């Protein structure tokens, strides 16, 4: 029997898998991508535009030695490619197969969504061929990003000194800039609410939807609302609050940002460590399933394990009825993010994990368990009161059964208890007052709310959000003010120019539609070359127009004069930040000292 070579992307992943397989199997890592688009050819795009946009790939610098090593160990061995179970992983696998000369018809691809001994051995029993449709989808995405990135970045650098633009990055920037415009245009408005206080509870005056009371109206209602108040109606109902599903990539990032104070990029880094394997009881084991997923589905064996755990730990009444909600454009039959074993409780894992690892693992563990638990039940009461035709309401809520909240509670719920009242009862108000309020402007995006917005608009992939946010910050397009994104002057200028010349492609609808087309390519319903051709031939005329008509922006003048030559001083930028210097450079090399 021939020996085996298993290839993965990550050294830590290879170490974990190596501990599960026999001595006849070597596990090596490609350390990520091994090839990328060349920077040669027309406009440095790495594409043969005349030949259906055929991509030209070159070895990534520093990867030649890795390829040589893989080629050396692949001789006289059965090669199995075990890259990540998504489009990116499939593409890396295809490139590996290409450089190793593997047959496209050979079943040399294995897929698993958790790194445990059972999952790896099961995957080894079911190899398949590389899914070329997934590869085509990733390739189309990469080519689109290359065309837009290269063309727009070069244009913006030459015209307005902006560092880069990107297909999804620029739409994210547009969302931030457009929101800032709303904030700038916002005019605060004063309005009034009315509150009646009784023994042991308060009631609010009921206004029509979208109505705001002016001071004169509020004053009139307060004067007219005299005792006794009549209890017109008492409505009681039971409310059930179902558990949220297991985490997907975007909801994990949002939760970690909001509750653990971890950035999106930090969250993904820690999740990757938990997925790839930690040493537990002297054995390497992956603690969570694959963290780049759009699906909340949970595997049947885990559901059965969780049901036993819930019944044993909390009782039969805490068992829920499992339903799955998989997003329409979810990338494959991925699972939600969950622990690989419920026996590895956060309490038991504490001594094996770093602080952030434990915090994130605990959230993942509790959310997955809670998703399979019974709804929380609340007794809701709504009381309607009136005085001289003016209607007031009070609402009460009592938690009757905690259900899934026993395990995973995003925020504390506080009972709001109303006293026993009867219909027709007359009540004396202690006081009726008007409360002055002022409308507030829209709130700037935080990392969590920007991710939520991008996902809801179907812009890009959740697995790329952390990198998009990092790029916006590193390019000096946004600054962080009170943990929220505020566009810088350069960010505003960049977005405005893109909106002026590329509004047909740098917008929410177009970018969302593009994601759907990429999904269809992954499903074999469209050809990547057709998408790229259509895009290229509509995009290039826009670039040509912008090259002619976009105004060049010079350095901003400070209003000061150079003490050496008398020319205006301007703000210049370097990799270390902004500085003030003479506009007469290079003839005059004056730099103003702080």
C-alpha cells in the first residue's frame, strides 16, 4: 500500500492532523496560497484579455522552496489535499494539484469541518475530485478584484493621492461617508412625551405613529389629563422568545466586538487557533468547527449530543425543537460554528486556553447549546387607561420560564411588574408631566454595526469583513472616534470621486448582485469568463472618462509662507504621517518643525 501525503494550508493545522494519522502518512503545509495572478500582461493585470481573460499565475515570492518540498514528498505517494472547506480552500487545492501534476479526475480532495480524529479519519474514507465550479467562482472574484483594484488604485493615486480602492472596500467606505452626510445634514428637533405616575407604576401617553408632540399640544394634554383615570382594557398574553441560531462568521464577529471588546480581525485570528487545534490532555484537538461559514445548520450527531447534555444538565423541559435557517446564498453545506465536543466545557478548557481563546470559546459553546434549547416564556400585560379621551398605556413583563436564557443571555432582562388592576377601575394619578426630548442624529457605524449592515445588504463575504475594515483604517480613509467610524477628509474625497465616475459599480445593488452571480458560478449555473468580460467592457470606458475628467488634487495649503523662499507651505504625507513643507520642493527643501 502506497504511503500518503496530506497537504493543508497551515502549519498548526498540519501538526494537529499529523497526530491522528499513521506513520505511513506525512502532513505538510503550503503556508497559504502558493500562486497568484501575475503582474505582467496588459496593464499589469495578469490576464490574457484577448483569450477570454485567461489568467496567468506565478509562484508567490518565497513559495518556491515550499513547492519543491511538496513535489519531493509527493513522488511515489498518494497525495490528498485537505485545504479549508470553502471556495478559497478549493482554489488553493487546485493550485497545489496543478503544480504537483495531479490528475483532475483523481479523487485527491478531502474535506472536513472540524479537526478531530473522527472527522479526519472519516474524510480519508471519502475523497473526491476538486470541485472546479468552486475554483472558477474564487478565480472570478480574484480577477474582478484585480481589475478594479489595479485600475482604480492607479487612478486615485495619480489624481487625488489616495492609496487604494477595491470592489467591496469602496462600497463599505461609501456606506460610512453617506451616513456622515446624513449626520452633517441633521437638524435636531425638540418634541415632548407625557407620563402619568400612579402608585407602583407609570403610564405613557399614546401618540400616533410618526407623530411628535409640540410644547403647546403637550401642555394642553397635561392640563386635560385629570384624575380619575379609567382602566379601559387589560390584555394579558404569553410571549415566547426563541433561541438565536448557532454563530456564523458575521454574527460571531458582531458578538465578540460587542461583548468581548475584540476586533473582527482579532476574533477571526482567535477562532482560527481554536479550529486548528490546541493541546488538551497531551493531545492536539480542534475545539470548534470551521469558522468561515454562512450556515446555521448543525450536524445530527451534535444535536443528539446536545439534547442529552441539555436534558442531563437542565432537565427535559429545557429541550427545544431544532429548526435550521440557512441563508439563501450560504456557501456549501457548512455547519454553524460550534464546539466539537460538549464534554470539553469552558470550565474544563480554562487551563489550556489563553484569555481571549477561553472567552471566545465560551461564547461559541453557550450559543450552540442555547440554540437547541426551549424558548424563554414571558407573561406580558398591557393596560390601557384614559382621562377625558386621552389614552395612556403601561406594559408589564415577567419572565415565567428562562429556557435558553439559562445558558446564553446577551443582556439582562428585568421583570417589570404591574399591580393587580381590574377593567373599569378608577385610579388617581400622582402627577402628569411632559418630558422634553430632542431628536438625535443617526449613529455612526461601529465595527459590529458595519458588519451587520454589510451582511444584511449582501456586500462581500463575512470572512473578508475583518480585512476590509483593516484596509479602510490603514489607508487613512476612516478614523475611530468613540469606537465608531468617522470618514477622514481623504476618505470623503475618495468616496466622492468614485461616486462621481463609478456610481454604476461602486454601489450596494451592483455589488450585491455580483455576489449572487459568483454564487451561481460556484453552482455551475454561469461561466466566470462571461461575468469578467461583461464587467471589463463596461468598466474600462468609465476608467478612461475618469482619467480625462477627474481633477488632480494638489497638496493642501496651510496659509503660511515658506521662511526660506517665500512660496506657500502645504501639507504633505509620508509613511510616518502628515507634515508641513514648502510647495517649492524639490528646489526648496524646507520642512516646518513641530
